[in-house]
């Protein structure tokens, strides 16, 4: 993204300042901490005609049966500086393949944290959208049992930065802790064939955490700007133009969208069994389809080995362009809607191996069935593949996750 | 009977250090106020679910360098093995919910911090406790 980041830049400067001036006495602990995380991973599918993606915000270098080292590989660094008992600064940047094969580090966190009271915290700057249960640690694969977050759910909302303000309120409830988060802000995104913006996003998230159990639910409503830039969009847009259907054009792409996101999930750990489940729904009034998705993951820890199984699926609720149109254009609109539908289901088996302190090796095999009138998360390699239904595709992934 | 007991005790004494079963204690500087710490609160603190003591006093935590004492401490307090602790903690740290405990480079450094810095809490083997510290909680 070429967009400047005034907040992150300013906060990074402040953090650097806090670093230089926090030269504490030698017998006191330091006020600055630097840590990092990363994944080195490869993935390949068994079909030459389709490229596998783990998100809509990246291109993939290697089609089909070649091992692709870009789908999951990521490196992140985070610094936290404590200014005083009430204020601290956190900056995190990651490098992972973005649209245009771009690895330029991207600032994912840059905020000033203010503890107004032990229960109440405000964060100003860039934080992460809390749309999903694992939104705030999407890139930290070491922290999760699976190889990557289930794409059916996590691709429903690829906006991850939130530039604005949020509030966290934490109170104990019996043996558990209740956390209520309120947020307001904006977000921008560059995806494979579109760019977008969320404005005036307003959300609430409620989480309950206890020993071995946590559950959460979140709801966000936002203004949505979405500009498609692929050839098919341009072609359909021109056709509407030729027919004088300016109303239809305005429903394809533009600045007048509204979206609502809802998600609810839980994690449960008992007797070495791990269960993770989540449901999410995206409701949009124009430009892109409305859809819902869910997954269930069950794993069991045997010492250093944690095998797991996962099922996830995404279904479309309404198509991207769901208006009446000239009969001659109906097949084209149909095709257009198919390319904007990512409905699919995945059955996966995987293994996490905690090979050393701070290092986990993971392997996963999955079978992906793309729904009718959908492309799933795949882009076709050939014109012939673009018009055929997507066959079942198997994907093999291997990765090494680490934190430091 | 006595001989058996003697043998058993000898064996236990021999095994104890190998087993990492030294008694662990949670300590703070005597410069801290008259603070108290329950086992439940200690677990909440080290799992990042709280940043204050029961009376609301904000505290910072110290971790020892990677090793048996540290692993033993987390196992006793939270029932999580080293990999589980790192996975659990990395999520909290990288999602901005908590800052991790301050990791001392050595036990000597941890001892110095804990003796000198008010409202800092850490764990040590009982035999490493020095003057200037107050024991808050024992983890046998």
C-alpha cells in the first residue's frame, strides 16, 4: 500500500524516543521488550489448473503442483516500551506476501495504551479489527494448533487494520474474566482484484475466559467502499454502460456500501483435548456477496505431538450483484457472481509437533470441495478452467512456526 | 524398618535435585507495600489474565531464563508444559493484551531486580532468596 501511515509513523518515533530515554539503572528491569514470530511454510495442490491461496490479499507465485513458499510464510517483530505506570507503546510490523508480490513490512500494530484503571484500558492508533476469534493473532501461527486459520471463516473479512480507538474493560465474573471491547475506526485494504475501505466502523466484542475455556462474540457495522479492478468487472460495467443502466453500474462498485459482521466462537481444553469452533456472517448490501461460514477443530495432545482434524465451510447468502438485468446480460451476470463467490468446504487432517522450545513443525492435508456457482479460494490458470466447475482439490502444507 | 526409611530418605534426597523438585517461592522486594498474593492470583498474573494484585496494586513480573526452574514453576502453578506456556503467552503478547514478564538474563539478575524494585514479583528456588526480599507464596 502506498498510503502513508501517519499514526504508525508518529508512534514509532515516540517509541524510539522512549527507548533512548528509558535508560534505567542497571539493577532495575528494562522498560522495553522486543519479540518476534514467524512461519516458514510450503503448500501445494494436486491440480495444475488452480492456484491455492490462504487469503484474498495475496497473489501466489507457484500454481498447482509446485510447492509454493509464499502462502503461509510470514515474519513479525514487535516492540513494547513502557513510558510510565499508565502509558505504554506497542509497534508491530510483519512481512508477508501481499498483492503485487510485495513483501514490504506492513505496520499491523502501532498504538498508545492508556490504563485508566486496572479494569479499563484505552488504545489509540492502529490496532487490529476484532472481527473473529483469532483476528488479533492471525499471523502468529505458533499460538494456534492448526497450520493456518480456516480460510472459509477468515476470508469473510480480509480487513485487518483498524485505525482509530478502542476500549477494553475487564472484570472478573466468578472464576472467569469478562472482557468487553468497544471500537471505532477506519480500515483500508488492497486485495487481488479490488481495493476497499471501511469507514466509521463501530463494533463491540464480548469475551469470557476461564481456565481452559474461552468464548467470545462480536458485532461490527461499517460503511463500505469497494472498487473492483479486474477485467470481468470492467467488461460487465461497460455492458451496463452501453445499455444506459447507470443504476446497475452503481451497484457493482463504489462508495455507498454498508456491511455488518457477526462472529461467535469458543475454545475449550480439557484432559489434553482441544476443541475450537467458530461461526461468522458477513452481510453486505452491495458490491460483494453476503455469506456465512463456520468451522470445528478437534485435537488431542500426546506429549509433543498434537494431531487434529478440522471441518469448515462457507455458504453464500446473496450474490454480489442481485438485481434484475437485461436478459441478454443474465449469463454474464451469472458468471460475474460466480467469480465473486468463494463458497467451499474443507476437511483437513494435521499434526503439530513441538520440536523444541519456541519451535513447532506442522503438516496438514486437506480436501477442498468448491460449492456450485463458486470459485472458492482458487484462481484458474487457464480460460478453460475458468468456465468449468472447480473439481475437488487436495492441498498439502508443511510449515515451521517460531516465536522469539 | 528404620533402615528402609533411611534408604528411602537417602534416595529421595538424591533424586530431589535431579527431579527439579526444589521448593519454589514467589517473592517481592521488601520495598513493596504490605502486599499479599494468593495462589489463584499468582496464576492469573502469570497467565496474563490480571495485571494487579487483589487489592488493585499494579505489579510487574519477572521470568527466569529458560531452564528447569522456570518449567517447574509453570507446571506447578498453571499445569502447563513449556510448549503450552509459550503458545498461550505468545498469543497474549502479540495481540497486545499483555506485556510478557521481564526475563532476567540470569538468576543473579533476577535476585537483584527482586530485591531492589518495588511492586515486582518473581519466583525463585527457596535457597536463592536473599535479604531484601519477602516471600509471598510457597509452591511446594
